C-alpha cells in the first residue's frame, strides 16, 4: 500500500514546512542512524511519533496506517472487533485502545470554530422508552451546532454530550464552537436569547404577531437531517451515559464533516494528519476513563 517509508511519510504530515525542534524551535537538524531528528541548536533528539497518538507504539507504523485506512473506509463506523480481525491483532484490548485513540484524533483539539449562520440546538437520542423525549427520560442529550449553507445545505457540525437540562450548557457550548460575530439560530428559548449579548447575532422564529418562540415550527431543525445520514443508527444504539459516548459522537462528527470528501485517500490523509496533532493517551487512562462501559 505504501511505497515510501512510513516514518518519512508521517514526518511530512507532521512537519509540512520542515522539522522544527519542539524544545528550542530551531529548524536546523541532522538525522541520526536510528531515524531520529537531532537538533543542531540544543541536541535534543525527536522521534516523529513522540507526542502523537503513535507515541511509544511497539507496532509498526505500517500497521497503524492500515488501521487508519480501514477506519476511514467504513461509512457506518467501525467496531474494535472488526479492527482486530482485519489487522490480525492478538488482543481485543489492543484493538479497542486503537479505536479510541483514532476516535480522539478524529476531532482535532485546535479545530476551527464554526461560522456564518449556525444553528445551535439540543436533541435527545437513544433510550428504550418511547415516551416524549426530554428531561426525565432515559434518552441522551446531545448538543448540536450546525452551519447552514445556501440551498438548504448543512455545512460542518459539532456535537457534544449535554447534561439532562442543557439550555445553559447550550449557551456555553455555542460560545466554544461558534466564532464571535456569527449568526446563531435557535428555537428562541429564553435562556438562549443571551447569545445576543455575547457577540452574536441571534435569530429565532416567533409565532406570527407575538414574541413567543415558534419552537415547533422552526423550519431548519437539524437533528432529523443528521439522523438520516450514514452512521446515525449506530450512533443511537451506542447512546448511553458511559464515558465512551463522547468518542462515538466525535466519530460521527468526523464522518459527517467529511461526507462530501469523495476521495477515500483524502480522508486517510486527513485522519493521519490529525493523529500527528493529537496528544498520546496511555492505555491505562483510556481503560480507566471508560470503565463505566
Ligand atoms: Zn532544539
């Protein structure tokens, strides 16, 4: 699959403008016999995988690349078991840890904020009861921000797990993911009107001739449209209060935001690049933070 040496390929993704020493910032280096980058300024040795999700991996990078390739090829999400089978990994635990590392990388920590016209909303998914969604049911709250483009198209999205009553959380979420100066569209709930005082244009629909929000007639409600896209069924079945839940949201977000990338190679490239920009998480942290599942 890869004609070139994986570490050299990774180096170009990680340092597109050339190597820079993480300690002193010097761009002057020489390569050691062990394939490290040795800074001429401060003599620090740097491995291309240090500080990425591949940090201290004992598995060949080629196998990691195969994992990224497999993950980006599946439209409906990947299970750890599927990954274990395809790669021939010995332990399920390893496959599981890899899945979660890759999911973390799917959403870069430094990603750009949404802008333009952005709908901010909350929805409730999953759960076993058929009653009304909302506070008190066992459905899971999801905070949603979605760019609305021309011709009724949805642009990029952000999803986060929300608390049971997410209105105030929704305001904080909006501030985190939407660039100031953008127009935020909501259902007009009272708490959400404070967006207008936080540097945004706030837009909501009212019932004709009154100031009462027309929540039920909001024409652009986003979740029904997201939930008809690939992978949403898997997302809903995974919805649980467990600590792994945010990872599934991240995976869904990555796939949704890349849904128009026709080229599988481009997805591979993008996820691998994000892997080099994502801090490593030791396996024990992954396991302990997800022990609720
Ligand atoms: Zn240096």
